[in-house]
């Protein structure tokens, strides 16, 4: 028992002597977990958690994707530790977004996609987001419009622009994710985008882009010149 306690304290002591940069992912998690379970140190338990993802090399990314119940089911984790791990994943995502927020520009599709990438790429269901920008192209707010299986017939243009007006947006960008990882737009994506473009022109709140988030990749309607004109966009090559 004493030997297990010493093992669980080793990452903490390494942190104090060498700093967080010297610790492995499993050692950093071990500091949070504090204790292991019978026959397994905190570091061993952390290593086990890091291998619970969909793929063997997913590592820390699995913390964001794994449901709370799956973590609670791991021997030695339980509810308290599982909640801590999920909070760490959420904090990491928010830190990443906060770090890039100032660089987000409405006229830079890559910066917008990068800002929302970690928040949306790991989702197992489709989510539609609205990003609101001021007249200087700065991000002022983001709002989740729907969650689940995306059915754009259930998301009216009225809903989009009520949110835009509520945040005093001058420009807007729509985003949604494809859990498959492939950001290629569907015909429904293309058709709904056209409706928002037309409504935005009438309200003088232009849709600057519609970005589809895949697994580490994105599709920009603006970059593919699909926001020009006022028709439903159904290019033959998509």
C-alpha cells in the first residue's frame, strides 16, 4: 500500500522539481487523479484512460469524446474523478479557443475554422453554430442553433437573424460539423445557405461564410465562391 502511494506521488514531485513540461500526458493526468486502485498506480490508471478512445493513439483527445458514464465505469475512476477529467477536457478546449479568439476575423475563413475546430470536430452529433461579428470584422458572440441530426428545414432563416439582431451583428458566419469527418457540403447545406444569403441581403446582415467542420479539415463556402448570386447553390462537382 505504501509503495502504491509513493508511485502515485511521483508525478506530483516531478512537477515540483522539473515543471509541467517534463511530465508525460499520463503523468499529468496522474497528478489530477491523485490515487490509483489496487494493483495499479495513478500513472498506470491514467495510461489506461488514455487508451480508451476510438483509436489507440487518440490519447488526450479521448477525454473530450468519451461519455461521462464510460469514464465512471473504469475501475478506480468513479464519478468524482470522471467529472474532473471531463472538466479538464472542457477547460482545455476553452483555453484553446481563448488563445485564438483575438485572431478570429470574419474575412479570414481559416481563422474562424481554427477557432471552432476543437469545439466541433470531436462531436458525435451534428451541431449548427452562428458566429456574430461587428463592423470591424471582430467576433462578438457565438450561439448554438441546433444539436442532433441537422435538418435545415427545422432551422428557419428567422431563427438565424433573430440571434444576429440580438447580438447586434453586422456580419455573420454559419458553421456546422460533419461527424463523419468529411466536410463536403450536401445539397441541403447548399440550399439552406442560399436562403440565408438572400435573407441577409434583405436585412443588410450579410452571410460572410458557411463553414463545415470535418476532422481537422474544413470546407468554406466563401473560399469556393459559393456565396455569389442569389440562387440555391448546387454545383455539379460537389
